[in-house]
């Protein structure tokens, strides 16, 4: 089975770097997808593959 050119693109090193920066800035997943021209699902899947988390880092440890 072949894939069309618009179905799946590999992530570049520059996109990975931008993704990590946006995650550190607590940017919402939907916004990250729009900025990187990727779907929200693609962003979530790639974050998981990289072993990163989309959870906000500025959460209170008490609640």
C-alpha cells in the first residue's frame, strides 16, 4: 500500500526543536498543531514517541 504525499510527513529536527520549545511554554496542543501545520493527533502521537509530556509544568503540586 502506498501513501499519498499529503498523508504523512516525517518530523524534521527543526520541528522537533520548535515542538519542545512550545511544550515548555505550555502552548495548547491545538495551537502547536496549527503553528507546525500538523493535526492535534499528530502532535500528541509525536510527543508520545519522543517520551515527552504535554501536561502543564506550572501546576501546583497540591491540587
